[in-house]
C-alpha cells in the first residue's frame, strides 16, 4: 500500500505540472525583444563640420550650438549604440555635397556611412543628381565611366541597401531599386521600406531619370507592407524622403510641425507600418500621429548635414513579431562638437581633404563682405544676385539678355572671414563649389514677354514660394496680397518695359530649363542653346571681377 500511495502521489504531481504548463499564454506577459534604431537624414556629403548657419543647431534647451561633422557623428553614434541597434537613413545622403565628397562622386561619404553601420536608406531626390545609372554604380560598385577610379581605387559599392518602393521603371512598371529589406536584430526581424518624394521629377534634371516613374508614396509603401506581411514580417519601419516644416526655433524633441506632405504619409500609410522616419525638409521633430486604425505611430525627422541623430527605442513581441506601439520612444540628439571626435573618422576625412586640397584651396577672387542668402522682404538675396550676374555673363555670347537663378540651387553663404589659411575676404574654389555643387549646365532660351511674365508668376505654387534671383538688368515688382497668378508687374529689361509680343533671350541652368521647381514655362522656350557648367561660370565671373562687393537688393520691388 505504501508503494501504491507513492505512485499515485507522483502521478498527481505530474498532472499538476502539466496543468500549470497548459495555462493560456495570455496569463503571462508576452516576451519582448528590445530594438534601438539610430537614424540620419540629408547628410549631403558633409564629411567636414559644416560652416555658417549650416553648422548650427538648436539643442534640447533651446540654445544654438555648433553641430555636425563626420567625426562627431561617428563619436555620438558610438555613445548611443548598443547590441540591439540598427542604423538607418532617410535619403539625400549624397548630392549637393561639399567638394571633399563631390569631387569623387560622393564615394567618400558613402564609404563613411557604411563604416558607421548604416544598413538601409531610402533614396532621396539628390541621389538622382547624377542620374539613375550613377546611383546604380554607387550602390553596386565600379569606377566612374568618365572620371575613372578615385585615389582609393575601384569603388566596391555601398555597404547598405538603397530602398525606393515608389520608383519604377517606366517600361515594365517594376521597381528600379529594392523596395524593402529585412534585418534581424536581437532575435526578431524588422522590415524597412523606402520611398522618396513623388515630386522628385520636378526637382532633379530630367535627363537622368527619363526612364523612371515616381509614383505615390503611400500606395507604394502599402504595397511593400503587404509583401513584408506575406513574409511574416510584422515589425515595419518606413524610411521616407519627404517631410514637413516646423515653427521657427523648434527644439529637436518637439512636434512643432506644420502638417504637409510628410504628415500625410505618416498618418495615411498602412497600419502595419509602426514607425515613420522622414527627411527632405531639413527640420527636426519627434511626433506621434494616429495611423488609419487610430493607433499611435512615431513620426520623426533629424535636421540635416549630420547635425542630429534620431534614436527610437521599442519592443517587439517575440510571439507575434509586431512592435508594441506603447513601447515606442523617440529622441533627437544634437551632434554637438563638445565631445572628442572619433579618431579613425578624423583620419579618414583628413585623407580625403588632403587629396582634394590642391583643387579646393585655389583662390578665385575676393569679397569685401559676406555674400549671403539672407532675403530682402521681396525675397532677393545678394548671393543669388551675384550668381545670376555670373550666369548672364557666361551666356552673353549665346545671345542672353537676362538671367535668373533658382534659390534652392544656392547651397551655402560666402563668408568674409577665412575658413582656412586663405585669408579674410579670399574666395577659394572649394568655397565656390559649396555654393553651387550640382554641375548644372547653363543654357539660354527664347521666351515671349507674355511667357516671361507667366514664368515669374510661377514663383508661387501649392508647395510654397521660390523667388527667382534676377540679373542686374532685370527688374520686377511683386505683390503677395494679390491672387497667385497675378502677383508680378512692372517687368523691365535694361530699364525698358517688357512687351508681351516681343521675344527675349533668358539664361538659366538646365535644371530650370527642364521645368525644375515647377517653372514649367521654361519648357515652352524656343531655340535652346547650352553653354558652360554653372560652377565654371561662377568661377570665371569671380576671376574677371577680381573683387566683388555685395550688390544692393533693389532688383525686386514690393513684398
């Protein structure tokens, strides 16, 4: 009997254990995995610490501090990274870059970004500055077809995936790049989808993307989300090169956005997408928006030029594979220069700086004071005026009577204070390149007076205001109180009123001539003739003038 009782007691105990094990999983908290995302956007090849306003940021306390530079980005990333980290980006990592990177078709910047651990990035519009085929070379490797290999040797390609779910090849309507990628971290899978602003065709040179179609960002992101879900990936992050503007003076962790194209995507994209990391607008913000199911979704952007790193911490449910929305926490860290720079990156940057110095340090002329992009009430800038004058001078032999420059193509200021050893007031080739880094080709077309008036009316669109910078002999008046389409008057050339039926030769870069920034009237121009590279025109003008004084801002009247 004793032995029988012992057997029964053991059986009962075994049943008790089985019963406990069979309790519903919901009775215990689901196990989760920690994931940290670190993100950059709009780096634009700024390996060296950017100067002027481009090198300043508003920190968490509302103070303006020096920020940016590859060696400081690397140092801050090392402090922020843990073993559960994935580093990603939201486009415009290259293009419109300083000479140290652009002289070698941005290979140094792509190398740096791979070295610091970027694993995936959305394409930005500036990734298409040199055309689709060049972007493929940057992704996959090979030497430049014209300039050959850089001093570093054969280019091996980016260490990260460029993603472009909404960029299709026109002929077959298939993705031109990878639409998404999957990464495994801390035992869970995270899917990344990349999209670029659908306005890209209006802001890059048409020739380089002639075989591509840029479709709606949300539709493409949703299609990619469905594909990821079919592969049983439920944790999804959208990397989008589109964003919103913010209220002036906003701190990095505030959500002071003025809802626009970025918010539209963040709110309306597939509910399966948990996080939306954005760029393009060069603003900083951390927001929470509601997805179509009414659930919270993190929406952020990290400034530009390597001045801010976005950190997102979250938990992934190990059973479902989905992100626990309530666990998401975002933080924008300013890349201050008050810590020790990363030594290896410092040496890397110095190597490329030495390689390009012979070109970059060559003086091209002088200025008597800062030439800046600070606008008058009418929107005219001293630096924009000088560039327009340079462009007119370069196209005079081609019959040009006036010239206009798009403000977005003027990338930085020329400061009187020396940036190196060249001396105050001296402008170097490298500084000129930083102002005009796109290598656009100058051209001239014939427009009627009516067309010129219509062109100037296109300075206002639903996307905002872009005031064309005029050469010294072109004057006009604007009145923002009037309806769009009827704001420009009193157009004169060399002091003579423009006649609607007469024809005028207007010079501009090929970006504008192709209808860029919404100036589609240029595409109706006749008798197009092309001339030098815009940077060459700028450099030649400085050389011819010797010394340039900031011009008075009196070419555009009104406000």
